[in-house]
C-alpha cells in the first residue's frame, strides 16, 4: 500500500478498507486481518492499524468478536 503525505496513515487505512467493502472484496460478516497481520502486510506499526480499526468500529463499519477478531458489520 502506498501512502500519501497529505493525509494521516490511519485515515488512509480506513479509506482502503471502506473501498474494499464498497467494491465487494470484503463481504458482510467476513473476518478481516488481525491488527498485527494487517500491519505486517502493509508495512506500518500495529498501533496505527489499531487506531484505524477503532475508528471503523466507532462508525459501525466493523465490529470485534473478543478473542476471534474483527468482522465487517452486516449493514456496513
């Protein structure tokens, strides 16, 4: 993933996940990568990914099943 310097990285991650949902790559109730997996995959600190996931959770786009992982909300 290539990042733009005019927008914070965590917001760019949020946008990328939203684009994947809108394009149909990520379906409702699908599990998404863990914070560590996603951070390693795109080459950013896991704390940055966690910040993105927290924002998406607050907006109701994803949700967390404790001990299992993050999933796309049915009405995302």
